[in-house]
């Protein structure tokens, strides 16, 4: 069964959540895991695409915005697409639970300090909890 981890940020800066996304993605990739990052919008996917190249000096995470041709990449990100070929780690940045989440071994839900983001995260938490998924919370 899919394990779901909620990462609760205390940092209120706008870059805290995207930077955590990059760090978690890098860690998973270095462990040999394949990662799909689900975003709320194309704009968010594009901004994160740029940040994955530059978030830390010397960092390198082979990735791309998801298309059918990108199935072999270890890291992909996208919006409103079900990623064929990915079933290892899902980083969900969207406000809704993606309908395909259960095929992933792990789901990372990143929760910003913003009140609106926290309210949406509570709804996602209840969604997973009501369906019997294993949930862990990490306060950062």
C-alpha cells in the first residue's frame, strides 16, 4: 500500500516549499528512485523546472517537464497529466489529490505555512486517512 508523508513547513517564505521539493527530489534520485512532481499549474511546473537546475551550487538532477517521450528520465514534473512509466515517488504540490496517486509506492505532500495551503493539506490528509493509507507527518 502507498505510504503518504506530509512535510509541514514552518518557514513562511515563498521559496521554502519549492526548495524543499528540490531537496527531497535530489535525495530520492540519489537513492535510485524515480520521481514525478505533480504541480498545480504549468507555470508552477516551469518555475520548478528552472529551480531544479539552480537550487544549489553544484546540484544536478536529470529532469524535464513530462511528455510521453520522457518516460525514461528519473525525474519528471507536470500538471494535469497522468505520468505513464512513473510509480515510485510522487511529490504532490497540487491542492487536490491526483487520481493516480495509489499506484506510487510513496507520496510526499509538501505543506507550506500559508493558511490556504494548510487548509487544502488538511483536506488531502483526511482523504488519505479515510481510505486507510499509512500517514506520517514531519514538521520542518
